[in-house]
């Protein structure tokens, strides 16, 4: 599979580009036309099937489509569309009845989902990449990736709050592209020891952080906390001992995978690494390492290639007050973003639940507070 569609960029940040494919029955797909139409129809009708209680019976009758040829697909967006459909079907099947969650996935979903997961090189469950990074259409194809110019491709409950929740994240990812560009430009400048140019690049980062913060602050405008908590969040949890029927490599043994989480976004981890921010070793660090497996492969490759010491060490060494202040302004931007994230998590989840475990499988409030505090302690 060609994964060029996941190459991080200045204009789109970590979003898929060119834009994602919305209709798998109307593209150059390895699926035969009848199977493609059936799969697309099932994806479009997913919210209705959940609402009328027919989802599980419908998926129980779904045949196992042959996806062998997807390995040779030259357009990664086609593979990602198929993966996005099957992953949403899987999560919906398990969690559509909160009183009686499913303990297994029928082969019609399980087998193709695992096949596609191997191709995209991510676990066979809905990840953040599938709910946000490649789950959008631009209303004006030439317009920005802003909330008002976007609509979701794949939905679970099909209410405005669901779309708004994901679209806010998509716009945040777009603004993160400006920071990514500044960081990528700054890295080679350090080698040349050009303090003026480095300061110029660093000065762009707080501006972009403010755009991310302003966008994030709009979340409650279109997604009410109680609606998110009761209607969307239940479908985003991970799988704990779920049998993937018909999947030979699992040999009938139950499988467990983490749920969809913002921790699967590469934006903040990449910016953190460029700025040289370090976090305490322990359970939190292990969780973040696990979450990397849910990121698109080119995003993981970017993280591996970042010299996390270069910028911070250079700023510390030259002892130029204006450069130090420019760096600290970047740190303040990160701290403010993490503080807002902490407030959002409290308003949307923590105040409504006794169980401190989030969709990604961690005690999220403690985790977010730790990240914020450790960032704040590392100003120069």
C-alpha cells in the first residue's frame, strides 16, 4: 500500500491529503462493483441500523468479501476508506447495546478488518485517524479545512454533535501544520547556528498554537458535553477480550485493543519532541508508546526522526534573551493548549463518570494534568 496520503504537510498538518475518498463504490477500488455498493450502503446506513436495532442481525449476515487485491492498491485512500468502514462497523457491533456488549465479531467484519489492518499497519479497531484525520469532505474543495467548510464522511449516530466533535479536531490538526512547518524549518537552522532565523521560525509557533486553542475552545458551541458523553463516547471505547471470528492468525483467542483517543494524534507528540519537552518515565510513557501503533505509518516515522535535543540545547547554549523568550513563548502555547485540554476533559467526561478510565484506557485526568505540569516546569 502506498501511504503517501499520510505524509505530514504545511497546509494540512497530519490530515490525509489529497482529501479522503467518501464513496468506495465510486472510485478505482479492488472490490467488485456489487460488493463495493453493498459495503458503501452499509456504511451510509450505519446510524439507522443502530437506531432501529438491526445492526447486529445485518452484520451477522454480511459475507466475507475478498480483499486480497487491496495489498496492491496504489491509492492508499481507497484502502483507508475500506478500513474506516469495517472499523466503524466493528465498534458499532460491539457497543451498540451498552447493556450487553458483544463478545465476538462475526467473520463478515472480523476477517476483512484484520486484512485491512495489516495493510494499513494499525490495529483492527477504530483509531483517531479514522474518526478525524481521514473522515472529512470539504464543502468548498478549494477552501480551508475549517469546521464550517467540512462535513464528516463516516458517522455512528448521525447527529450534529457527533460531526462537530470530529470536525473541531480536524481543524485543530490543520493549524498544527503551521507549527510542524516551523519546527521542520527550525531543525536545519540549528545546525547552521543562525539565531535570527531560528527566532523567526519559533515566533510562528505561538501564533499557530493560539489558532489551535481558539478552535478547541469552540467545542461546546456545537457539541454539548452531555450529548457527547451519552451518545458518541460509548462507541469509542476499546475492545477487551473480543473474539475475531474466522481470523486464522488469532486462532480463536480473544483480542484486546485500545479505544479511539486524542493520544493517537501525532501533532502534539511531534511538537513536544521538536521542543525537547520530556515527561516522567512510567505508566504514562508506556501508554504513549502503545498509542503510536495506532498512528499512520508516516506519522510514526516522523516521530522517530526528530532530534528532540537540538532546538532546546541550542537555545540554552547561546543564551540570547530574545531567542530564549521566543522558545518560552512556544512552551507557553503548549502549556495553554494542555490546560484547555484538561478543562475540556473535565467538562465532557470527568464530571459525569465515576470510572476514571477514558476511551484510550488510561486515567485521563491524572495523565493530562501531569503532561501540563511537566511542560510548565521546563521553561528555560
